[in-house]
């Protein structure tokens, strides 16, 4: 048995807490801002710092993997048990830009502990949530008496997530043999609230595009020619107006092909969450909810595909009037995808729909900027249930389920490695990702450590891959 005793884990964490936080603070002092070319050396310094710390933790293999951009960190610690599952933990060590003048109360790269919270850029997103795995695996070993983890443990910590992961798919493909695993655990996520610990079971995918419409070869007089030639601005507006029906469903033929519908159980689990719609609207800086008929707000956010207009531009925008028929118009559209949808099929459906709706005399181009596939783990998957049990032991309460409405590089891991993706995070909405005064709640950070300490034994005991 590899099960880790709760009391032994907590005793170990208490004895190592101060050292753990001191080490984390050292890492947070490195301004590893991937978006700033002047910080490239700091991102590399961050990668080498982490590789050294993982070696100190006990990982026998630690490497810095260069890309065409900024480096990632890889580490591996074999279990020694031929039946043990192989788990790959994903996170990132780069951070968003931050400066005192942005509204920070303290220097963003000089960590401060105030009222049980650690303030620094990267405290929650994502260095804190990566780093809790170092203490978690040591607690697992100390409490069980093992000399290696109960699972074959691998880590891949990216260096360009905050810049859109431009080189990440190529990195996974290049090292696919080294990264081979049975499941991926993403520790770059959060929970519903401090008093409502949750596990995320999926993320939506994304594809977005620009539609350029061309009418007259130049802007022309609306009195001399208006009403007798097609107007690109009018046709852009007609496309936008036709994108949804009266029930706010997307009208593009084929858009919903393959969508995996929510089960009654999943709907019931979403309904268990203490969702305050009025508070959510305040967070959204909005005044009413609106979306696909027949779905709740959470269902719309997490489990339904969407089509959004991100921008419309055409014609004269200066002061006063200018009576023209503009020569061009532009739309920017984005489509959030759910499990079962195929991004390339959706792109083709959009192309066909636009072409079919435009009149003669309007030429057009559509440019798609790639795609991120959705990912979803079934509720009864044994690895997901291990995460739920491990969190339940750490938090001493029932763990509920969420999904994520956004999109991220987790889907690349799922697609290229061909394994399910799970999510283990302890951040809460108030942590201020990408905002001034980012922080992590220290008690929750230690709950993350404790969850990781329990997880490896639970996976080994309940999910043999022999």
C-alpha cells in the first residue's frame, strides 16, 4: 500500500513550511516575464533555478529544454514499480508583466506575507502552484517511508504560457517519447472559493478569426451611389445579426455537430455550487445575463459552445458626418468549443456560412489564427476520482466539480500525448491573476501541498496500468 497517513503528512508539512515559503519567495523574486524581451535572461534564470531545486528535492532527472523562444523545465522520478501509473504534472514558470506603478501596494517581485497571504507576481499564477509539488512529493515519501514516489512522476513546466505558448506544441511533439504518460495533471487552475474546494473537469476550446469584406474599390459618395451598390458595413452588420437566432443559438449550419451534451448528473453537480448571479454580474461588470435558452449561466460558461463578436470596424469614425459607402469592413469573431466539436470542422462551417450570406459585389477573406481543442475528463475516470479523494482528505470536506470556460495549452497535451487531462489547483478568484497585488492564500497553498502528498499513493493503489 502507498497510502499516505494524514497525520504524518501534516506533521511533516508543519516542520518544513518556513523553508518551503522561503524557497518559493526566492523563486518569485526572479522577474520571469516572458512577454518582455528584456526579461528573456530572467526567464532562463527562472528555469535553471527550478531545475536545480527539483534536483535538490530528489528528482534524479532534471533538464532545461530550450525552444525557439524561452525554455521549459523537465523532471522525472521513476517509481520502480512496473504497475505504477505514469503522471505528468504541467505548469508554467513565466509570469505576467508587473510594476509598482500599475497599482501594486508592494514591489511585485519582492514577496511579502501579510495577514496569511503571500503577495508577489506569480504567487498563484503559477509558481506557487507548481512549487507545492516539490514539498508534496517529499511529504509523500516521508510519511510512507518510500524512497521513490508511488507513481512514475514527471514534470513539464513551460516558460511561455503567459505569451500564448507559441512553441509549446512543437516542444511536446519533439519530446513525446520522454513525456509519455497515463494522465496529465494541470496545476495552473483554481477553485470555486476558499470554503468550496472544487476540481475542474474540463476546458473549452477556441478558434477565432478575422473576416475582411471588400465592396467598392474606394470610399464613394452615398448620395451618388448609395442604395445601388452593396455596402460592406451593412453586410458586416447583417452577418453579425444573423449569427444567433431568437433563442441565442448559433445559426451556422453544422456548428453543434458532435457536441457532448450535459448529463443530468452533471447538471445537478453544477447546481450544487453556491452561485450568486448578482455577485457574478458585478464581477463581469455587466447588468443582466443573456445566452442560449434552456441553459443556466454556469452551463453556458462551461458546457455550451459560443460565437462572440469581438470587434466590428468600417467607414468613417471621426467627428461629425461623412456621407460615404465605405470600401471595406472587418469583423473579428471567436468561437468557444466544447467536447465533441472539431475545430477544423467549425472553421469550415464558418467559411461556408459567410460565403453563402454575402451578395454579389462583396469579396471577402477569412483568416483563422489556429485553434485550441476542448478537453473533458469523464466524472468516473479513476484518476479524476483519485484527485477528488486526495483533495477531500486535505480539505476535510466534500469536493465539488467545475469546468473552465476559457482555453489553454492543456488541450495540446491531451491531443499530442493522447491521455486525459486533470486539473489540480488551489487558487481562488480573489488571488488577482494578471492584476495588481496578485497573492496566494497560504493556508490554501499548504492544502495544495497536502493534496499532492496524498495523490500519488491514491493513484498507485486505485489505478494500476499493468
